[in-house]
């Protein structure tokens, strides 16, 4: 009986370690942006990155290493996302009828250099929608 409980205890420890590893995987690979209308995930941190589009943020869990992501939302959501990430506005640009906000958020970690600033969050607002990307929005929006 003692041997049975010893084996059971070892199995429990193994299951606990596996559950912790799975939780850590989900934590590290979970989408930054949620509840959007559509998503794009990037394999690199530049405009030549391979992009995978999806209607679910969970697609990110199955893509391997993802260097960036963006999501589309209805309406003007600039204030909501800049506050959600505690982001500091660095500069803005106007292009194609949209305003693009370039920000830095300590919550999002490292960023990329744009115009001499470290950017890790871009929010583009125009045409009745908002596109949010980290570190940037690549491709058209």
C-alpha cells in the first residue's frame, strides 16, 4: 500500500509540473490583443515579416514564435488601449485619412526604434475603426 501511495505521489508531482509548464506556455504565448474583429500575427519585427491572418486570437498559440500582432476593432478606441497598456504617446502621423499614434508601454516590454524613439504600441484610427499593433502595425490597415 505504501508503494502505491509513493507511485501516486510521483504521478501527482509529474502532473503538477506538466500543468505548470502548460500554464507558462499559455502565459508566454497568449495574445496581447483580445476581442477584436480580426487578427494578424507576424513572424518578425519588420514589414517583411510573414503574416498570418485569423478571426481568433487563439491562433497565436499554434504559430511558434510570434514577434508581433495586430487586431482590428470598431470605432475609435485610442483612449481605451492607450490607458489599458499605460502607454506614453511619443508622436503621431496622418496618412490615408487615419491618425496613427506611436506609443511606448512598459507593460509590453521591448520595442523597435522609430524616428529615434522606442515604440512598442501603434494605434491607427480612421474610417470608423481602430487597428492596434505591437510593436507596430505591418501591411495595410
